[in-house]
């Protein structure tokens, strides 16, 4: 670096105090710092000159030697470098000449203003350039396989008693798709629309990830005379006027086949007669519902004259007489 006037470099007078020199240095260092001028080689040179000037003028001994002898190394007519021995002076380009006399707090304040990080990192970037960035090869992370759904159509009896079904699944592979046949056991008592979860039977995972789940959706067809409400069964049983009036024993259907139910005398239409524990098995609760026989009185389609006479005599018994309508 050519010999230059350090006071002129910092833009201060030779009589400037320490505070003035520090303010001038900070202002110029910020302006010409290489981090703020990455594509300007002249800025880096200017920054070094400013740093060298401040290194001398901020140190009392070095400044006194500079004021007395001039620039270190001099010229053909200037002082010899030996004249500076013992003053702590170092010429341009030496390790001590770069920041050797600068206070560490000054450096920290300066580089924190730049957001440049620790002082050691800044000097390393300044003298050796930015550190090379290593690119890490990221391995694909394991991914869980997708869940699948499959609908199974079944009869009312299969839903109530349980059944086994063979279903075909299309699964994705690295080269395309493949078909897999799976045997699925439907437990007794499933409801229409119920979803059964089979863990790990869905699409395979990627990069070592776990497989998804398979959801079997049960679709049960209605029965021609049984109706289901939760785990209870209802069956409507038609009876004659005489059976309802006098009482009778009639056969009714059940899940186990035909059974006999007793109709008490004077049973009204709509009466529910319970058959305990004749409903649907609930495997989760380990219970069983009931069956209800719903009485429906059916009048005769054709009657004889004597039957008509008997019925007319029964009209005298008005079931609405106590309602006070």
C-alpha cells in the first residue's frame, strides 16, 4: 500500500481527539466494508487503508511515532523502519498491522452493526474468503402408505351372523400396480354402513414407511320382514280380531327359526311382545339385543251373517266413551 496521510484517510485533523477519530473510523468502515460492497475490489482496498490508519491513530504510542516520524517505512528521504522499533508499530501487510492496535470492543461493535457474526468469523472471511458450503444429500424421508376403502355387499343374515369375504385389492408397486386377494372376516352384528379397520392392509409405504390401513365398508341388504334398530329386531305379526280378543298362541319367525309367542286376551293393535335375548349379537359389548313382536289386528275380509250380528252387538262397547271428546 502506498504511503498516505492517515489523518486525511479518516477525514480528521491532526489535532482530532480519540472520540473524533473513532467516529470517523466507524462511519468510513461501515461505508467501505467488503460485506456491503461484495463486487467492488476498490472498497476492500479502501477498507484496509482505513483500518491501517485507525490502527495507528487509535494507539497513543503509534500515533506519537507517526506524528514524529511520518509513515512507517518512509520513502527515499524518510525515516528508517528501525526507527519505529519498540513502538509497537508494524508496517502495512503485516499481521499486527491489521487491527493489531484496535480495541476488541471496537471490533465487536463494528461487526455487530454489520450483522457479520463473531469477530473471528469475520476475519476469516476477510482474509480467506467465504467458507465453502457443503451440500448435504438428503435421503427421502419414509412416507406412510395411503389408506384404502372397499365396500362389501352382504345379506341381512350375513350382517347378523358374520361372514368371510374374499376381496381383491389393487396395490401400487415400484413398477406399476398389482392385485392382491385378501380374506376378510366380518364379525357378527355389523350394521349397514359400518366401517371395519384392518391395520396395515392398505397401500404400501414409500422409502421404508409403514403401509396404510384398509377400511371395509359393510352394506347390508334389508330383510323382507325383520327390521333392525341397533341390536334389537322387530317383526310385525298380523292377528285376527278373535285372537286379539280372546288370546292365542301363534308362531313367529326369529333368527334361530320359528318360535311360539303367547298373545294375551284383549291385546290391542300395536302392542309389543318381547322375546328376550333373541336379537343381534354385539361382539364389542358381548351382549345381545331382544326381538319384539309387534301385534297388528287384521279385520276379516268376508264374514257370515251371524258373525256380523255378533260384531254389531259388540259395538255397544265404545272404547272412546271415557275420553270426553
